[in-house]
């Protein structure tokens, strides 16, 4: 795709988002299933995770959106962490799943409205668990899962980030 093709795809979206700001609001979802031992399976839809533009920013839907991948990483990490903590607490979980949703406003991503932030506005994690554990134990399980989930804590603490590049090839 070249610059003109990208503009041809994105301009109608930008126009629509200017006229209908609510049309730019998209909720992405990821789901994981707790597995044997301390595992969590997340369906990505692709054997090789080829990332591309989300349809709300001009993609054709044939590739994964990096936002989807972020939510999938959170679902996987939260599922594994919950399984590990449950094992440590001797809580038996017969069956379980983790559901992650994140809200984006693509007006920010597409520079339609500079007042709209780029990125997720909110992310929600929900577990569905089949267990006989008491509520107080489940409250502790949830609190410790949140505390020890690496991806969750990374998102919550806003780590220092940097961006750079190395030039390769000929000029």
C-alpha cells in the first residue's frame, strides 16, 4: 500500500468520525481459556501474528491489530497468573476463562481530533470461574492476580518508554 492508497482508505473514515464521533469508538476483545497446569490459551486467529491496520483505521481485517495483540497478551498473562495463584492458594478451578475488553477512539489515532488521546481509554478484565471456593478466597485470588500479573502491572504503572531506529541498508 502506498501513501495515496492509504489516504483513499482513511479519508472516508476520518470524514465519518468528524461527522459522527461515536462511530470512532471501538471496543476490542480478547478471550483466554484456562488450561491444564498453569496455562491459558488465547486464540489469535493467525498462526503467524501478522499485524496491520484495524478496520477502523483503514485495514481490511486480514491482519491482527496491535491493540488486539495487547489485549490478548493481557488475557494470557492474567489467565496464567490466576492459575498460578489459585494453585498456590489450593483453590480448585474446574473450568475458567478470562475476558478482556478495551475501548479506543480512533479519532485520536487518525488525527481527526487532537483533543482525543491515542490509545485505549479503558481496559476491563473479567474472569468466569467454575469453582466451589468461598467468596473471600476468590476476592484474595483476584487481588493477588492483579498484583502479580506482569502485563497488567506494566499497563497500570506506565513504564518509561523510548523509540529509536537503526539505519540498515544503503541510502
